[in-house]
């Protein structure tokens, strides 16, 4: 059985689509099915990556504004 520690180490690859072996991917998925702590971790990691630009260009001000808006979406405003 995979350890949480192992999943955390490999979570980046799982989330950003880096090449990992099929066997490893399956092991990670299996762990995620059973471990809600790691599910939450991966979900947060995924959300975080979703806000970040894929390239390494410095963020422009408009892009930063956009990210802040997404992060700070009011739930119960009219
Ligand atoms: Zn776990």
C-alpha cells in the first residue's frame, strides 16, 4: 500500500501530466480512492496550478488581477 508521503512526492507529476509510469499512476489513483486526505491535497494542488500560467513568463498586472478575482469570488453578493 502506497504511503501518503509517496503520493505527495508524486502529486506534481500526477497533476501536471509529467511522464510517470502507468504502474505508478495506477498506484497513486488507487491511493486517492482510499485516502481523502490525499484527495484533498491533490484537489488543492490542481486548483492552484489552474490559476498559474503554464509558461515561465512574469505575470502581467492584468493577469494578477484576474487571479486575485478568481481567488476572491464573493459567494453571497447581489
Ligand atoms: Zn494518503
